[in-house]
């Protein structure tokens, strides 16, 4: 156990050879620190070489005299003789050993240490090696001590007391008798020595990395000792290991260390011969250099310790215990439906961890790969979870079939910038790339990703945003002459970028993975700035805008069936049709989630005066109640921003259930922003031709969808049938139909002696007409449907080009709705005369719309049909549409069914929503 024996009592007493009771002063004036044995059979003595030096530091004593201070603090591991003769106990290696690693959270309290001990005891492996971190937050506390002392902040003393209190109270909970007394004695001894070291740092105002590593490593020493005592209390053979005696590492220039496996193995065998045991509790994070100077394994050092130990012992398995159930397919904070991946190959884990996934540090995997030792990541707080196993993959099952998805998971890195170096002078010039990345290296920047066109015209690479300014300046300086001469055209920087990495070892042998990935991004309206992929195809990396990153992550995650296809919805117009749609969504939501993997979340509902917004999705079982209780003043722009601004849901659709032309005028802007639009509102498609053409052009150019099946036939497949005919090469000659369910009902019942006004009143009472029946009788609604079909057929017509036979008597055109109904009977004779003329000819009267594609015209009028004609055989409010085409010339293709009512219209809109979900990746 390390313990630095020098003490400083006040400013007039300095570190000297006389202040070290355990070691003789060195003749050259260096100070040695003793590392007291604890227990004596397990530890050895450290000396401390040139950790730092103070030269001629003046200090003012309490008497006002100035004294000059020359201090050299040295550390080295003394008394280490591997060749020293001893009774040797051979170190057994192989599958008998199981390695466990417990992080700081796992040993954060006395109860958690007891839980760890229970896991160790319950493991039925023949031999166990357990690597432990310092207690939760202790490493941070130790670094804070050093920073405070270095900054000459006196509060380092009270901060050290807090460290002492934390471990003392934990020991009091866990231990008793001689074990407690021994541990507390050592703890107080260590803290006393740490106080002396920190005082020396305080005086110098400076600390070296080696000295800092020595101080920080105490947290692991204390937690390992306490855990070993707890295990030993259960009557098991257990010893603790100071891994600085065993693990030897060589520091590298990149703030990393490389293990010296040969020397570490020699020292491990020596340690084990002195301390044979079936259970070993080893300190994580800390090690020694070849010169026996204490050091650390840097970032994620305890995981690295466990992997190295697993390799040294040739263990059967290394289990990393943490506070999550395993490795997720994506960051669960960004993708709530992320799932636990049961198995990962070493390469897949390596790739995901490099790109920021909370797996392991890539270097942790290297030692175990050498011996095919599996790493299992498990949750100490959920022992029922099996976790994630990282191992060499099994490629096929017994039948030779692939048993796993080619894509395992996704990871992201934020806060990056793209640097693009381009110019014709780069092509075919040897050394250009070397010069570029040499300049980047000179400023110490980290290149995350590189992409180069095969033409060699440009090279782009991603670096952290905080480093891009220095990189750009270095490149501008390095290539100043080439830029001035025009050989290079630019060194451009694109800020605010993120990387999305798709990882899977089987992507290389599975055709179409890249296509699926890019298709999912395109459908989510994500623009890709750069792409990189190695020939191994373990990962495909794309660079996107930072604000698109989460949406991109959700889109690709959904597309590979790792989560539901989730769509954020905004419902505009919660009236008769909109309200019915919301009720249908409510009734079907559970079935869609469970059976079809579709998650439709209504994030907002707005009317003309009030709106309801939600961050997670409105409870549709109470939407009417919530709209009253939590309503806000309606604001369509704010509503749109809210629904589309949720980056956790990649796809957004706005459903316009109004008949408002102002709402329809927003479609173009919504589609341009990547918002899908679904509507039964006819105003956009029957409005000015130039706006309609712009809308359709935008839709074709992007992956944003615009569906409007319900604009013509409510729930009938009129638009889709027409498109199917055209897309398969058929030619439209004529479309004729009864497009109004209201007028179909009126003329189907305008028979015998019944008057026209009587039937209109009946239809109004039954809810078939608008509140003002003239909206139906005017024929304008039918004309809008005719113009929509004409434009879908390729005719460039305006609404004004369609002649319409209005059924509203001219004298009643300006009357109130109530007055209209009162005065309508006065005109019954005119309507009765038309009916009688038709009946005398064996015909019926029907209100129809017609598109003549050959003559490029359309009309809306009353027509007469023989009683055996399909149009004469309708009942109720049914619609009927006949398509005459080059294929269906002798016998028109007929679509017939209910064409009016909130249920069927809302059903048509719902069908479009599900069609959108299918396009976005839901199973069909």
C-alpha cells in the first residue's frame, strides 16, 4: 500500500531527509517516499524519481526571514528483484478463471459493495479475478484535490477530509474487529501522507503527471481493500492486488499507454507465487512504467485493466458490470425505442465505441481479441438482464442461414466541422494528402473521418468544431502559394455538423444495406454532406447537419426494424372529419403499434381559434377534454414549428382536415421544409394552375410526400386508380362520374311524386349537405373534383375553364340559408319538369362531372341516363366514377361506393397516413 511518509507541519518546516522516519536520506539530497506494506505480504516499497522539482523557491517564515528551498521528489519501485529466489507457486491459467470488473457506480456505497461481494460469491467459477474502480466520484475528488493544491486553494485540506470521511464511514458500515482497525489505520496513514504531498504541491504551485497519477490511484487501493475484507468475511480465500506491482505499461505520445504483456506476465507469476488465492481483488486504472513509476491507464482505465488481466490469465470470460442493461442499438436518450444488442463482434464493438457509443473504449477490446475471450456487459442493478456479449461472431446457424440483422447499431458524434480542400491542381499530384494531413497533425487536431473523390479533385475530412479554426488557418498557410496560383480553389469549412455511423459486420455480405440507409435518410428529408466507407463495410459513415442528427438517427434506426416507424402528426381542423379521424386513430393506435410496428403520435391539434400541443403525444382518449383544458390561442406557424421541431421523431406529417384556402397555401412551404402533407382539402389542387404545378414539381423533386386521395372520392380509391392507370402506360380518354354524395342522395330519392325541395330538406336533416345546402347545389364542389382529375390526367385547366350547371335558382343566390330553404319550394315545378321529361324517355336525371381528355375540357351538368346504365342504379349517397381508357374502351373501369360522410372521408385520410408510413419504412 502506497504511503508517502514526508510531512510538512508549517511554513518554516520543509521536506528534508530528517522528515522521513521510514527511509534514510539519500546522499544526493533526494527525498524518498515509503510505500508501507498492507498487508506486508502483498505490498512493496515505492520511491518517487523526479516527479517534480522546486528550485530556489523563497519562503517567508513566521519570523519574517526568507529561506531558499531546493526540493527534488523522486519515485521508483525499490526492492524489486524478479529473479529473487523463492518457493515458486505456478500460476494456473485458462477457463478456470472468470474476470469481473466493477465500476465506481457499482462500489459507490457500502450496500453496493456488499452487493458486489454477493455477485463474486455466487459466481461458481473455480477461480475469480475482480477488478474494481474507486468509489463513485472519488477519482474526481482526488483530481480536485490536486487542482486545488496546485492553485494554492486552502480548501484542499477540507476536500481531503471529505475523502477520508467517505471511506471511513463506508468501512464502518462494512467491517468490524481487526479488519476495521487495520483498514482505518492504513487509511489514516495514507491520508496523512497525502496531506503532506498536497502541501508540497501547494508550495510549488505545480504538479507533474506522474505525481498526479500517484495521488489519484489511492481511490482504487482503498476500494479493493474494503471489498477483499468483505469477501473474506464470508470465509473465502481472497487476496487483494496492487496492480502497480503487476501491470507494466509504456506511455505513448498520444496520452495513451501500451501494455508490456511479457513483463506484466513475469510480474504476475511472481506476485501469484507470493500470494496464491482463488479470489483476487485487483485495483483498476493504475499501473507502473518500466522504470517502476506509478501511472494510470488513462480514460476507461479500469475496463482496460480487466481486459489486460483477462488476457494474462487466459480467462474464460471478462464481465464488465455497469449501470445499463447492455449495449444499445442507438443512444436511448435519442432513440427511446433502442433495443439491447445481445451479441456484438469485436470489430462491431470497436466501431461503435469509436463513434461515441457507450460500449467500451476501443483499446479495451484489443487484449481479449488475442485469445478470443468474450466480454459480457451486464447491469449490476438488473441481474435478470442477460446483457451484451462481445465475441467472435458465429456467421451461420445449423441450416446455413444468417441469423442476425446485417446492421447491429448506430452511433453519432456531434460538434464537428467539415473541412473541404479542393482544386484541379490536386489531381494526380503525389503528396497532396500527406501535406494536408501533415498540416493538421502540426496543430494537434484529431481527424474523425476522411472522404475523397476518386477524381482526386477534393478531399474533405471532419474534425472537432473546437479545432477547426486552427486547422483552417494551418491549411491556408500551408497552401497559400497553391491558392494564389489557382491550383487549389478553396479551403472551405462547413460548421455545425454531426457524424452518423451505421455499424454491422455482415453489411459486407448483404446487398442493399447502403441503399436502405440512404433511402431512409432521403425519406426523412436529411441531406448528406459527406460519406465514408471502408472496404470491410463494418461501418458506413455519413456527415449531416447537427440539427438533423437526431432525426437522421431515428429514421435509420426505424428503417432497419430496430424500432417502430414513428411519425409526428399535426391535425388541423378538429371538426367533423378531423374529429372523426382522431377517434379512428385512437381506436387503432394499439393495433398499429403491436401488429404493424407503426407509432403515430399526434403532437398537436389546432382549429381556427385554439390549439393543443404536446411534447410526447396527445392522449387521444381525452383529446376533446384536453383541447378545452389546455388550449392555447391558435397560431399556425407556432403549431408547425412545434410538430416539426421534435428532433426525436424523424418524420412529420400535417393533416389538413379543413376547407380553408389559407391553410392550403402553406403546403408548398411545408413540403419544402420536409413536412409531409395529407389532406381532403380540395383548395390547393383546384386553385390557380401555376401554384398547383409548383406544388407537384416540388413533390416530385423531393422525398416529401403529398397525399390527397380523399379530395375526390372520400374513401374511394379514385386518385390511386387514376395514377395506376397512367403509371402503367394506359391513356385516359374520358372520366365521368357522380362525385357528390349529397347530390347522389338527392337525385336517387327525387322520384315519383316527391318534390325537389322536400328531398333537399331531408338530405339536410340527415346531415348529407353542408349547413347551407347551396354549397352542394351550386356544383362548385363537383367542379373542384373535376379539375383535380383533369390535372392528374395531364390537362392544364383552370377552375374557371369548367362550365358548371348550378342547381341554385338565381333569385335565391343571395338569400340567407334559412330564407333559401323557405323559398326553394317555389322552384319545384322546374325541377319536376326535367325529371318528367327524362322519365317519359325511360331515363333518369343525374348530376355529373366529366373530364374529356381527348378534347381537353371538362364540365359539370345534369345528364340523363337509361335506367340500365350503372349511373342510374345507385342508391343512397353512393358515388360512381367511370374511367374510359385505351385499355378500358369498350367497358369502362368503374369505381363505386359511399362518397359522403365523415366516417368514410376520415377513413380515406387514415389510409393515406398508413400509405405514408409504408413509404417511410413500415412493414407492408
